[in-house]
C-alpha cells in the first residue's frame, strides 16, 4: 500500500506531547458529496468521498493512505487526496487548532448500489478508522425504451446571435477602413487633377515631345512590343493635333484625321509622311502586321520632326501676325 504523507507545516516546533494531546481530542466523520448538484447520482457523475478532522493541533503529522478498492469494484478513484483547512482557532501562547477536510474524487461507470470502504487515517503514528456511510451509494442509469428508441444524428452546434458589444469593434474598424480609402482616393484624385492642370498649362508641343521621349531606343521594336510602341507614338501625335489644329483626333480614324487636316497649313511632304506613319500604326495594331527595324527607326524621328516643324510654323505665323498688327 502506497502511503501519501501529507503534513501540515505551519509550526514545526510543537512538541510531541502537544501532538498526543491533540490526538485525544481528534474527532470527525466521513462525507460523500456529489459534484453535480441534483437529486440523484447518475452513471459517470463525480463525487467527493472523504473525512473531516476536527480540532487538529498545529504540527500534528497526518498520513492519508491510498484508498484500496476491490479488483472488480465499479468505483474508480480520480487523482490523489486533496486536503483543505476549513477553520482555524488561535489562542495566545497555545498552538493553533484546525478543522481539516480531506477527500478523494470518485466516479462510477455503471448503475447499482455500492458500499464504499472505510477510511483509515494515521495521526501521530496511531490509526483512526472512519466508518463509511451506512447507506450504500445508489447510482442510477438513464432508462432507455428499446422498443420506441430511435437513433438521432448529432445535433449541430448552437449558434447564438451576435451582440452589439461583439459587432461594435468590427463596425468601427470597417468605418475606419472606408474612411482611410476615401482619404486615399481623394489624394489620388487631387494629384491626378494637379497633373492634368500642369499638363494643360504646358504648351502642346512640349507635352508631345515629353511623351514621345518615352519611346526612345529599340526596346519597343520587338514584335510583341510594337503595338505598344505605335499606339504610344500616335496617341501623343493625336493629342498634339487636337491642341494645334482643333481636330478631334482622339475619337477619329486615320482617314478622318487626315481629312480634317486636308485644308490645314501642313506642308504636303510632312502631311504624306504623317499619314503613312498612322497607316503603318493601324496595320500593326489591328492587322497583326510586324514592321521592320528600318520602319521602326523612322517612326520617332518623323513624329518629332512633325511636332517641331509645325510648332516653328506656328511661331512664324504668330510673328507675321504681330508684324501686321504693328504696321
């Protein structure tokens, strides 16, 4: 039998005579308390079975032996002894005295009537035996009518509605996120607006030359990049034509654009050169035509020449008009 020695180390200097005196006055009784608070004990319920020791002198050694059950007993012990002091009495110049409650956690896995064993306790080397409750432990099983019994599936987890306290932080987080997105959107819109205003403030030929400058080099001459190359160059020229000649070139086809420029002051050779460039771009963009490196090398210089030549022509026309006004 394995002994579990539980000491009360509150005052180790108490004499053996004080312990013996405490033994003569020791009293107590056994108790059986169900953990589940109900009228009856059911299978698998847990109970506390133990003893209460009264008027134990401080420093008295106690030994609570392990409870020995029968081999086929339906009762099972869950864990070790648990000891608590439930009341303390102190007087001047005398050792303190305690009421102690010690118990074991029990359970049973079958119904029936069971007699619990007595509980021996070693106090100061002497054995005290506390008698088990006279009434047997009655364990009830839930009655099952096998004739009308029907097996049911496991019930799903109960879902309770969300409370305002649970939802409120998420609402605040969502409002904060929406507010942050609105601020970010406004900042992007304002930046784009300023960029457009700055572009509008620039002369048309400066904007066109700046956009055309992005397509310098031969990295756009590869067959898979030619569509981007020709689209970018012609879009820059279309914007310039809108600003310089007032032709709505952004919504027009190549034929419509050059029909609108027919009566302009563009030199004939420059007009034909630009028309050829736009027609080649249409073949690349819409007919999957692959231009040669020789054709690609001409595109950017021709576009820049068109912008600078027409701008110089505009300056000359403006100077002529100013001279006429002065005359």
